[in-house]
């Protein structure tokens, strides 16, 4: 199979990945990207039920008025990020 990439921006992104990963070829870059995507897809599928439960819980909290006011979201997220895991 031959793939022709005409989009210069995409060519540049592939070249950047080639250099950043130390890959030997664009084919190796594409293989790595596909493996990463497949891994993410598997994880999402395996965790779909838990993710949906968290979304439902969040929606229920919002419905009860337990959300964070929009003008406080940035400060709240900054505080969360500063806490060690």
C-alpha cells in the first residue's frame, strides 16, 4: 500500500513526530500512532460504564444546583492542579 500525503501541514506534523520519537521511518511513526489510538480506544471501551456513571453523577449534581459558578471554575481548577495526587 502506498499513501500519498499532499497536505503540507500533515507532512510537517509527521516529520516532527519522526524527529521527536527517534523513529526510523514515517511508517514507524504511523504504527506508533495507531498503537496509541488503539490503546486509548480499548481503555475507553473497558471503562465506558464507569465513565458514563461519573457523567450521570455530575449531571445529577448540576441538576441539584451543586455545580461551581462559572466565575469560580478557573480558581477551582487551579487549586485542584496544585494538590498532590
